[in-house]
C-alpha cells in the first residue's frame, strides 16, 4: 500500500514528507493506522546526526498511538480495532530480561531493531524499490506502520489517542523514572532537573509516589509553572549555584532523589552532587550527545550517593503503559497541559523548530 511518511534522507537536513510503499504485516506483525504521534526530542536528536546509533534513510517517529487495522499470521496479543500505543521498548515476556523484575530491556528483537529492521532482518518500507529502514522499530511519522506485536500496548479504547501517544515515550519515561526506577518513597524530597516532557513526567511521578517536597529546576519560568501544575512544591531557575541552593534547602545534605531530564552532562553532574549524602539516588533519564562523558568525583559516591540510568522509565511496556493510561483516565495524571501544538504530518519540521525554540512541551501530529 502507498502511504505518506516523513523520511530522514540526510543527517542535519529537514525531513521530507513523501509517498512510500508499506508492505503487509508478516508473521507476528501488525499493521497500525496512526491517529496521533508526538514529536519527541529523540527524533530531532537522531535527525541532527548527534545520535551515534542513527541511520538514514529511514522513516522517523516513535511516540505514536493508533488503531490496529490488520494482523499477520500467529498474532495473539492484539486484534483489528484495538487501540494501541507504540513501544520502542518492546516486551516479549520470554527473554531473560523480560522474566526479571530488574530491567525492562527486552532482548528478543533488540539487535535487528537497533539496525533499523523488523525481527526477520528485513523492512516493510520501500521507496521506488529502495529499502527504507524503520526507526526504533516503530516509524510513526507515517499514516500507517507495521510493527512486531510485542511492541504494541493495548489500551483503553476510551482514552483520547492524542494524549495516549505521549505515553509511548516522554511521559512514561518521566513517570517511570520516579515510580519504577527510583521508587520514590512517601515523605521524601525529590529534585527534578529539566521541565520538558520527561522532567514534568518525573514531577508527576514523584507526586503520585507521595514525595513531600518536589523541587523542579529549569531555565524557563513558563515551564516551571507547568511543573507547579504537576505537583512541584518549589521552583528554581537553574544556574551555577543550583547545587548549593539545594543543599541549603535540605539542611546541607541534599535531596533523597534527583532526576536528570535534560541530556546535558553538566546538569547530570549537578544532579549527582545534589543527591543526599548517605542514600541519595540520582536517576539519569536524559540522553547525552555523541562522545560526551559524565565526570563524577568518586568522593560523591563513597559518601553514599548512587547513580541509576533509566530507559523508558524502567517500564515493561505492554504491562505498565496501559496501567498508566488507566491512572490518567482516573484523573491522577493531567496530560492536557503537555500538548502545546497540534500539527499535521506536513508540518513535522515545524515541530522540530518549536522544540528547538522551547516553544511548548509537545507538538502532536494528528492524522486524518
């Protein structure tokens, strides 16, 4: 079938919206009609060429939600008509990682997915006979996509899909960082560095976990006000004195939990140094640029601080994303403030521009 999609032709150049060919789903694969897709920082990061694992040409996009149209042979997890969220972090339920509560990094299709292919080592995307690679196993900057069934989370059909799309990456990453990776405890103090989509999700997650004090640090007063709406008790404009300010607020010890959601290594270092002596946990959810390194003075660790990485918030997608969406539908999570712009597929590059200018939190592509 012919579909319209946004293709990354060359790093550092605008995406090109064009007609491409999408073949039918194979065994254990699913054809999804996209209804909404968030424009995420990871898409822009890859398009820029800063991502060391990036490749081109490919169809970008990974923060999608839609409706199952058709299924291939041996599909048992979803059926036509189901509403789904796309998962760049799949859950097969069978590999050593899926069977462990310690991680969400499913291994079953990881090698092919990282190379831009579906599990059988081929693609379903073509353009004039030339193969186009899939992005993060999803390729949701398109009217339709073919994905492995283990990379789809079946969700409440009553959930608005433009909001549900945010749970495919950014919002779930932040929520999970607080609820699953860090396991924030009631009555604790948390500091979140960054008030973008992931950081705001971490603020909401810390609130849901019962943190008593939640400090959000950002350079934008407008974004900080959004953090207040998600449960932040204290707002702080970031700068070179941020760590000392946090120490002053916490009797000189630091915060029980810190979260880094900017991808800037200098901010990551601040998040480590602002964690509490004795038991502070710094959770790093931001993605640094190619070749960058985080420098940590060993003394900070010897004094009891710990650092944890968090991919997709440590969530097992097929189990945890539907549960988070249920909590949204129950009123525990306010998603509407995150959707700052609604655009069409033709405006996908405008979505990147808005993100670069820090205009709003999330641009969401709506498909007809």
